[in-house]
């Protein structure tokens, strides 16, 4: 059994293009949640012996995370620019290092849909970010490092 810790997971942004990605680790990330789910269609029939039958339909995904408000950080600046410019940004949300065989996670071009600044009295200013798959030439994919 191979247990992974959240602190070993990595969020990368692509500063290259899809065919020749240049994955830059975003180190200024705190807690992150990768949510992947599917819609549902009811396929219940009389032949299901009294059981409902469900089919998975369209998949949906999002990543939500916090960053320290650091305007000198390149990743922070890229996310802020993408949000205010309505520009896509490609992410790889991986369970480990991009160079480690077997590392896996979601790769997708995403729109930044939330960029909210948090100002707790006794903590560093942070920004809460939500990113969701956006219109792209490449559909989101589950990648596994060979």
C-alpha cells in the first residue's frame, strides 16, 4: 500500500504549450481540494427489480486552494492576471513530483472563477482561488507520469 501525504502533492502551471509543456511548481499554495464528479441520468426500468439505475453523464471538476498574498510570486501573478483578463491557465494537480513515475492527477486548461482576498487579523493575507475546466482545444485528462 502506498499512502500519500497532502504536503507531498504538487500544483503545477504550464508556462509552455500543450505539446511541449513547461511545468512550474506553484509553491505558494496552502490547502488544495481537487473535486471531480459526474452528473447523473436516471436509467431506472421495471426490469431493475425495484432498484433505481443511474448512469454517469458529463464530468465536472474544480480545484480550490489558498495562496499567501505575495505580489512578487510568479504563480500568484499568473493567477491574478488570468482572473482579471479572463484568460485560461493550464494546471496539473498531481499527487507527487512531475518527474516521479506513477505520479498522477488532473491536467486541464482552466478558468479562474474565484479570486477572493482574506484578511484575518492575526494571519497573513491570503487569496482563495477556484479554477474550473474551460473551453480548450484539449479536454481535461487524468495524467499518469510514465
